[in-house]
C-alpha cells in the first residue's frame, strides 16, 4: 500500500503569555487551506496531533492542554488602519474539531512580533529603536487590539527582565491593549443584569455575572460551589465530578447568554463561554511555590478552559475580569471589595496578574473603552511543519 509523502509547511512555534501555539503566514499554507473550510481544519488538526484518544498529542505539536493546543494564522491586514489580520484556532485534544469562536488573549502578545519578523508590517511602522505600535484585527471576534512591541536595532526584542507568573523565565514586556472589547451594538451583559440567577438542572441555582468582554464568561462565587477560590489545578482537574459539574454549568450558561439554543450544541462550542469562580483575597501558595499574600491581590479568580482548570489565566478571560471588576455590582467587583476601580490585581493558580480597564456608564449602560495588560512572547522554533500529504 502506498502513501503520499509528507508535505512541508513553513511555520513558527511561539510562546505568547502563558500559552504556546503554531503560527502560520496565511500565504504559506497549502492553497486549499488559504480559505476557511474542512481542508484547513484537517491540516491544523494533524499539525497539533488531534484527535488523540490517548490525550497526549504525541504525534503532533500540541502539548495536550488547552494552553498548548493552539494555532494562529496571520496575514497582512485587509482592514483600514490595521497592520495584521489575526485568526485563532483552538484545537480540541480528543475530538476532530477546531473552534474558531473566540480569541486567545495570551497568544495575542506574540502576533505583533511574528508580523514584524515575517514582513507583514510596513517597515515604516517599525522604529530602529523603541516601541512598534502594531494594530491587530482580531478576525474571530471582529475587534481591534494594539500590541506595543519593543524594538532594538530594527529587530523585535524578545529578551528582557519582565516576569510573568506562569512563565518560568523573564522576557521583554509587551503591553497589549484590547480596544472596545464590547461593541456598542452588543450587550455586555446578555441577560441585561449585572448579577443573574443561573439555574443548572441537577446542580443548583447560582448567582452569576455573565459578561461578553474579551470572551464570553460566566462568573460564579467560589463558596456557592464549595470552593475557596485559592485552589490549584489538581483540586479541580483531579476530580471528574467537579469537571462534569463545571461543564454542565458552562452549557447552561451558554444557553442563558444566547450563545447556543440547546444542550447538544455545547459540545461544538468548547472554547466559549469560559467559567470562572471568584472569592475575596486569601493567602495561598502558587503552583510554583510562590507565597501569595492577601496584601498582594484584590481577589482570587480561577477559570476553566476546554474543560480543565487553567494553570494561570487566559488573556481573554483576564479582559473579562478587568472589565467586570471596573463595574460596581458584578460578582467580580464585589469579590474585590466593591466600588469604582481602574485596575485590579487578582490571584490565579500560578501567581498574580494586574489588568486595567476604562469603563464608563452612559444613560445607565456600561461601555468599556479598553482593557490593558502586560504579557511577553518568544519564538521557540521556526522552520517547517511536516504532515502526511493524505491528511487533508
């Protein structure tokens, strides 16, 4: 029996924030995959190593976690006043499914760097030394993001002394600005309430803040589901009953937010919404052994991604946290002590993160101008990905 030889596709493996992913220049993909469709999905699944019933992605570039089963496609922007178009694909681990329904905020930090290094940005917009302000069009959700990329001697500066909890080594700081994360035509709070009652059959009814900012997110109080808010990954991920509970909550949250119309649809929308639980600040020891004190944080937040507790915090969920914290009366704001605030520092399993938000209320309606946080990014490997020629 003969088989097609492997094909080579130029690619770059990058860390962005606390995530890793395989980055492609759109024009480098096989022609059949330069437009959305089954062939593109098949290629990305094979690149990452999914679906894998063993849950390891051994025969691909994926790392068998939601943070490392990611793909990015970039192109010169087709949008006015933007530099690069950014498309993100979250690849399921044990299913033949690529979720295009949301953004990855962590990998956003690497988009500007890749775009500059791969000639997708007009050279006139890149200083010899200083900060390159890269205007990103996030195509999944139709939003503008600004990445402030440090430049030294005309090249992206990746190495620095900025430390990001959840990342082992320091790197250069990349400030990321999520502009107008909620369009004026969209409902920031799809239910019309800052806090709603979320009824979850077989589980209970919970107070919930359901917000669409950064990424659709359902926030619960930790004590309502018998947690402290200071849990590390194993406390959740090692408990199958807990994971089942969170998935049921996510499903009914998606219905309540109008993202899906039936329970059956939840399986085809794994990436969104996220489920997170919040609590007032408390002392705990992070996964790296770092002591986190009450005085270090305003609140604790834990969030699930693709069915597991995230080891740190998704960048898009951090946008939702910062936005909700800036709006008095949400569960996030109340856990942080209530009142008006322009920024919040929250504890997560790997440490802490500060995020700022500009929120204003006009005629009783809340809008957010932008959310800002600092991340870092680094090229890990560049060259060619190889996949079997008969896989797409």
